[in-house]
C-alpha cells in the first residue's frame, strides 16, 4: 500500500469534518507504515517565534526509528504575520518529508471559499499534499447529512426526523453571518442522545421535539436581518423560535439596536466618502456588515425608523410590566407580532430601495 503524503491544508467552517479528515489521514499513514504521533499546535501571535522554532525542531528532525510526528497547526495566520514567519512556514512544507508531517487547519468563516493563506496552501498542494475545503451543510443538505450519519450508525430515522434535527440545531437559518462551525458536531451529539433514547427503534419527529433543544446559531442576527429587510413573515417565524431560548427584554434590545444602526447610518452616509468611513464611527469595521446594513437602511424612510423606535419603547414597557401595560405571556407575544406587522411589513415582499435615495457606495 502506497503511503499518503503527510501534508495537508484543511480549511472551512465544518469543525467535525476537518477533525475527521485529520483522523483519517493519521489512520491511512498508520496502515501504510509506522503510526505517526499527533502533535497539536494552536498558533498564537504572542509566541509565534517560539512555536515556529519548535515546529522546525520537530518536523525538521529526520526519523530514524519508529513513526514520526504529524504536526497539526490550527490558525496558521498567527504564525505568518511577518515576512520571517511566512518564510518559516513555507520552509516547513519542504522539511516535512523525512518521516514527519504537517497538517494546517484553518478555521474559516462561513462562506469563505479560498484558503486564507494561499501561498502556504499552494506550497502544500505542489508538494503532493491535500488541499480541501470543508463547508458546513445547510438546509436540505444538512438534513441529508444527518440521514447519512444516522445510517452509518445503524439508526433508523422516520420521515421528517432528519429535517427536524437540522432545524433544531440551526441548519435552516439562511443568513450568511450565522455561525455554523460546530453545527455537524452538535447534530452528531444529538444523534448520540437519540440513539440512547430509542436504542434499536425508529426515531420520530416527536422524539426530536422531546429531546433536542432549540439552538439556532446567529438567531438574533437572523431576526435583526429579517426586520432590516422588511420581511415580516420571516421575522415572525424566527421570533417564534427565539421565544423559547431568548428573554423578551433581550429581543427588544436586538431589535432596537438594528433600527438605531440603520437610522444612524442614514444620517452618516450623505457626508461619507464610502461605507467604511460611515461605519467606522459606529464601531462597524466589517465591510460585509456595513454593506448589508446600508442595503437594509435604504428600505426604510427616516420617519418609519423613528416610528419603529417609538413602538419599541412601548413594547419594552409592556415586556417589563410597566403600570397599565403589563400582561400575560400570550399578550406580550401578540404585542411583538403587532410591532412586526405594523413596522416591518405583512407581505414578505422586500421593499426595493426608495427612488431618488443615494444607493450604498462601495467600501474603500
């Protein structure tokens, strides 16, 4: 059996898939010869020079007897902030050929397609190593992943069960900024629990509802985005799910923050050269986020934002049980729904940007 090259660059937002890929590489190396000792390194800028020196010592020392060391370096960018650091990491790729190996693990944000360290990734690929992207599955793809995972364990999921699990752990959140890094790992853990709950028996949607907690990643962001997009039905759908996990005062804060941010950005845009300049005084440094906020702000008139803030003040009084405004949980939920219906919209059709209003400018 030909031994695989002990070099790899794994990147993406699916932590479980990356961990399994590292374990699989170790297993294949062991099958083809001596087992490798795994050595984990989480890179840090504070001790980058020390870590690079130790990596060189481990990887650069030829193996005379037994198996070598497979260094698994997570967060490689922390070691490559200087020219010397970049050169040292690239040199390690060439050194990993005397019985030792190197796996680079880049924990990328959801949606990122290209490696964050392209020169390092290309060097590993050119040396015969593996270069692979691992993306956390979404929606129907996530449900299919759960089905396959269950079959591999010998579990029988009844129709609709995989989708119910995917929904509970956040696979159907559509917003791009939802964090999906540990989604598959959480789904695998829920399958462990369900297997113990119904050993050797079919597992139903009712079992999922009884055992799997709602844990939607980025759900607060999803609600704020639905409101900013003026998608009332979507906002109501997310709000219903949030009602089980997030205190009502926190929901009010999330809504108020997004409305206030849109109002402030509307004020700043006319005098700004670009979106980055408008967003910086607000503490918004992400180009993606300020672009998204600008798109949403252009769906609202200033008077509509002011009315929405006034409505949130009244809603906050109801939630906190102010004199003459308290009520049951059912009434408070109705008040939230009324605020969304009145200020966000009913149809679910996103309103286009207003004519005659300055469109979002590109970031510098």
